[in-house]
């Protein structure tokens, strides 16, 4: 059995500024990562849910990308201000945030 109920992976991959796909780091994914870490503490989920920085998740054009396991739910264009909603709705109430959901892989990556 896993130590954590959920694992959250936040892409913090950085590409050159002239790359047509862009990158999650270029869209403030580090701030999203910090917001998740702070939100998990706020909601007393530390030890139950783990948030990690991730390399490229192959959704560059739709970043910052976030994936939550074991649910396999992918989110795109996540902003720091979206994190509270993801924590409350998805992690605490088991209702993924549909407005941010994306397919696992984009042909545009």
C-alpha cells in the first residue's frame, strides 16, 4: 500500500524562450508548485498527499501541466490561484475540476 493517498506532479520543465511549444516553467509553474505545497499544509494534507516537481509531461503548449495519481487526472493552464480549488474539490471532495482538465497527451506538444 502506498504511503500517500495522492501524488501531484507539477511540470517545471524549462525550454528556450524561442521554442514554439513554450514551457511550463515559462508560465510560472514554480509558483503553482509552491501553491500546492502551501495548500497541502493549510488543509492538513501533508503526509497524505505529496506534491512534486516534474520534468516534461508532454503538454507543453497547455502548461503549466499537473497530473494527480492514482486518479490519472490531468490539468492544464493551471495558475497559482487555481490550486485551492483543485485541493478542495479534487483532493478533499473527490470531484475533479472539469474546467482545467485536459487529455493526457496533446498532439501539439
